[in-house]
C-alpha cells in the first residue's frame, strides 16, 4: 500500500425512495455480468404480452405521451411477423401489432420515458 491508499469496508447497497438524478454524467454499470433490473407487474415499465391474431392491447396506466416502447419477440408462436407499437392511449394502454395476422408470439416490452 502506498501513502494514498485506504482500506474501506464494503458499503451496503443504498436504497432510494424517490427519483435519483444523474445530471452531470452517465449511469454506469461497470461490473461484467451485472445489469439493470426492473420490477415487472401491473402497470410496470417492463413485461410480456401474448399476441392473438397478430395483436395485443397492453393495459398500462404508466404509459405517457413521452413513453418510448421497445418490443421484441420473446417466444415465437404461429407465424411470426414484424412487430410495432401501433397506438398509445396515455394513462391507459398501448397496442402491439404484427405484420402477420397468425402471429401468436409472446412479446417482451420495455417502456422508457424521454425527457
């Protein structure tokens, strides 16, 4: 150890109950194998939905005019097609459709709010 080094006890994981603002830099996940974890459930920002005849309406009161919904097939079903969000109803739901009307895939979605 040199004169500038210090030993520190490991810190417990902090718990925040409000917004955390990173205003002068980036949020970094710098340990390999670690990542972002988002709780799923009713009105969450991440989840899955199952297409029926190539469409599904996802009820979610957290959807806003600034929401960006990212989607991908999680488990293919029927005849998979190209996916897109065709509509958002603020505070209510969003609609995912496939280019295939026989698509019965399970679709994973993730909502990010733009500023």
